[in-house]
C-alpha cells in the first residue's frame, strides 16, 4: 500500500523533535511493508518576521530515517492571525506538491494529522484526485480550535464531514468530534504508542548517573512543555506540600521548555524546594526514556490531553503514573492498576497521590509491572500501525 502522510507536525532540520509521534507512526507503517511518503508544509512569512526565518533554509525535499519528506511553503502569520483562513493557506501551500507526487508515485490513500488545517485541506485535494482521505484528530483540533469562533468551528465540522474516515487518539476526543459534526462512517479510536527502542525498563541508578543526580532517594519524573495546559504550577505547589511529609520532598526531574520556566523556578524557591528540582530543559527524543527512568513514578498534571503519548512512553519504561483525570488520560491510566488519577488544579490531591505511590514500594512495583504489560499489548507503534492499516483498507476501493 502507498500512503501519503500529510502533517504540519513532523521532524525537520529546524525542529528535529517536532511531530516525532507522526514520524514513529510512519516508521511503524513502513515496517509493516507499506510505502510511505510525507508532506509537511513549513511556514513562509514576510521578511522581517524572524520567528520563521530559519525555515527558509529547509530544503523542499529531504530524507528522514530513509523516509522521503516534502517541505512545501505555506503562508504563516504570527499569533494565529490567519484564523480559519489558515486552512486555505495550507491547501494553497500543498496542492501542487501533492499533485506532482501523485503523478510520479500514485498513492492509494492520504492520511492527514489534525482536522484543521491538515484534514480539511487533504480532504479537498483527495476528492479532486479521487483518492480516499483519512484524518486523525488529536486534541486541540476538536477542543480548542472550535472555541475560537463560528468560522473556525465550521472548518472543523467540514473536515469531519468530508473525510472518508475520522480517527481519534481516544474515545474522549472521538466524542468531542462527534459533537461537532457527523462523520461519514463511525469514528475509529487508534491510541498512540511508544517507541520500543527508546522507551523500555532501564536501571534507575544508571539513569540518574547519566543526568547527574544522586542515585539514592525517591524521584518523580516529568516530561512535557512548561506551559499552563500542562498544569506544572500545581506540580510545584504539590512539591511544597510534599516537603512537609516525613523525609521531605522527593527529587523532581523536569524535562521540557516553555514560558513558565522562570516563574516556576521563583515559586519553587519561595516554597523552599528549589534544591529538590532538576531542570533539564529540552531533551533529545532518544534520551527521554533515560529521563523518565530516573523516576520512581511519572507525573502528568495536565489540564487537557487527547491521549498523552508521554504516558504511553512512561508505561513502556515500567513506571507507575500519577496523572489528572482529563479527556483521554483515564483511558490509559487505570486507577489503581497502573497509576492514580487526580483532579486538575488540585495540588493537595496531587501531593497525596504522589505520596501514596512513593511511600509504598510494593504498590509502585505492582503498578509499574502492570503498566509495562499493558503498554506492550496496546500502546506500541506497531499496534497503532496495525489498527491504521485496517482503517486504510476500509476506505480504499476494492
């Protein structure tokens, strides 16, 4: 089967970790014998807007891990100023490239990630060429974008209605998509997965030596953007509460970048827990498994998630997970089998859940063992590719 993947989220020389989960899916499909190419448009902005200046050096066609990737340009403006017109700009940016690819390499199906702008544009191109189009909804495209206004909501609805098949990463996101518009066929849930070569059980002592923290003591690991949606402010507050328990606060290893880094550091200092926190900044994808493995427990205090790939990855490392019960997260964190769920914006509840896991070695071991089993069964990219294969076969004419 020849599959053309369309996604503005994809690794490039400018951002090697951008959209790495799409890249993992592409590699898994390739491993199943399919021929996959990728179209990932990159921003073009008027001269003087330095934010996108680096993308001018991205070549139109490149190879990533043996996969052919096309990087056409699309008009981009800062602050989302294009609004619902971003979908039109996306369509204009990729149409010629997609048609040219199809002339030299006739593909059987298009798979677009995100309902807008990718899915909306891909559906129109696919229908022009008579090629079926599948779209995956992740989170923001059916939760945040529709809230931007009626025209943005209309674009999402049009994508859901015109795609030949809609896939979502969780049941919660599927319900949100169904509430916006009626798709052509029932929505299929295909969870994300973890890269089995990067995320696997590792010796915590070696992991801690690698990043330069003491090998003894209890550790909580976090990987994610330091932005409001990830609920990291509640995590720092929880650390302050944990400092009052017998033995004091655990060490918190934080990997990620974002606008909240400086305020979080100031708050940690005010709470007297700054010396308990290790800030790693941006970590290469291949090293994330080592960062996770420094922890006795992984934490994700988000305010909203589609189905967090980072939890799939932590489970693949054999870690128990403490996370917030938002959107698709409860579909993967089974409380109390593989971890504990708490309410968002609740530092007291978060601290109590972390203390419960940290203070009970037998509970930690049981949760981690069960998480590892379930990860290997349901949350690998190989499993994801098998499920996607069935979706493709359903829409490709016999």
